[in-house]
């Protein structure tokens, strides 16, 4: 029997997700408590990604949102959509260690149902437009087969080094 290498277009089987958390750490700069992607199930280069977020009661935002009825903030679900899209696109950027992908816009955000502790959020993101420095992505977050949230996000690559962007171009005194 011949073994073939994993391709970048795959559907998860219980033993072989496309990316585990260690692989995600190598691409995204986010860390706990702000990393909102736990696993990648599918990745189709420059086109589509499917990722998972396991929501637990231990998430720090549940302490205040809301203590008697914990609900994952919608803005964090949109952030998870953006992180999944960033993960997809940063795999195509050879010098990604020198850059950050930042939000430049959120459009048509809709929140359909609450996400609560114990939910597993499946995030599906499709590329609407992509250039090496910017992208427009459409994402949906599902719990089971129901849409919990959806949004179109735009993002841009910027230098990671402090002092190399326009806001830092002022001289120090």
C-alpha cells in the first residue's frame, strides 16, 4: 500500500484534520485568550477554509458576558471568522513572520442564534476577492447545522515591526 502526502484540499476524518493547534500557532500570531481557532478541517488554497472553535465555560469572556447566562460575544464570533480567513490567506504569504493581517472592515454582520458553553462552532470562510496585500472574505459560523453568525470581512497585511507603519513615522523627541 502506498502512502500519499496530505494535500491542501481535504475533508477531516476523526484522525486527520488538515491543521492541529500546533500548525495554527506557526501561522497565526494570536495566543490565549484571543486565539479563536482550535482546528482546521478543510483548506482549499486561496478559496475556502473550514475551522472549529470549541467553546468552553472556562472562556474568560463568560465571566462578564453574562455571568447568569453565558453567551459568546458576537464580535468574537466575527473575530473567529477573520482568524480563519487570515489562516487561509497567510499560508500563501512567504514572509508572513514580518506581517500582520488586520481588519479593515466588517459588513453585513448578522447574529442568528447564541453560542454558549459546550457548543462547537464550525467556521466556513470563502474568499470573495484576494490580492497579496488585502482580501475580502465571506464567513459563516455554524452550531450544528444552524447559522449562528455571518459577516463579510475585509483585511489587509501590514508590517509587524513597530515603527514601520505611517502612524509611527513621527520622530521621537
